[in-house]
C-alpha cells in the first residue's frame, strides 16, 4: 500500500473512538483542507504536506502530559515502519512541531510552505461551526464549565501558561479561536476564514444573550 493511503488507514483506525474533537473526522478535514490549500501553493511538497496533515495529532501534547515531542516521535516511529525516506520523516516532524497554537502572546512561525499549509488547515478546523462544536466537545471531555462570567479570559504570553489553562469553554473563544483569522499564513486560508469567523462572532453574541435570559 502506498504511504499516504497506509497512513490514512492507520490514523483512521487509531482515532476511530476519540471523543474530544481530535478524532479521525477532524484529521481527515485537516488533510483534505491542506490538499485544497496546496493547489494555490505549487511549491509545496505534496507527500510532506499530506503526511504531516494526517499525522499532526498522532500524539498531541494535550493528551500526553504536555510532552511536545510526543507527536514528532510517534510520527517518526510510524513512518519508519513504512520505510519512508529519512528526509521526508525529518520534514514531517518539523511541520508537526510548528502546527500548534501556543497562546495569543506567543508567535508560531513556520519554516516551510508545508508547515504553513498544515497549520492553516488545522486552524481553519478550529473556527466556524465545526470549531464551535469541537471547542465544546473538548470542554466536555475535560469536564469544564460552559461559561463562568467570574472567570476572565487570559491572553497567555507563554506556552507554559497556555498549557495549564483550565478555564470555561467560552473563554477559549477569546483566548484563541477569535484570533485565528488574523494568524493564518496563506491568502487561500484567509479567504475561507472570513465566513467562519463571522459565524463564531454571531454565536458568541447569541450565547451571551441567552446566558442572561434574553432572546
């Protein structure tokens, strides 16, 4: 079996029962979006882009005690079982390291077009209708309140601070999701983000109105 279909099948099976919003459906959307964005980026290496998209959540630090190297390590182990070229493995590892959001006050630069595409695809899946659903799925998974007006959002200025965050789910919109539109790398991603961002703004406004007993 070719490397990309084999990796897709491996990830689909591994994440079939995941319930936090980081499931196979999420990974598949990121994979498809990265391929879509790559159409406008002909310099991107398709193999690296697709493998990195498929493997970007293989061992997310959020589920591995904050171990940021868990993902690259797991991706490397899988790709070596498939006899992937070492230069491809190294590039995929780098993309995985560069994908994650680390706090509003923390820059997340990318070192390649492949990383830019996968980072954009992952961030697009965190906004809009799907992004809203995933935020509350993750909050429920972690046992977090929907909202607590007494808990103010924090614009984290370090990754360590962001990692320790346990705030109610609505705070996540102010602490991350509503900032993503302006932190995309490609014009193609920014065009997709506009509608999704507006939808989130409308949702938050409606949520707060209903929270206070309004229509």
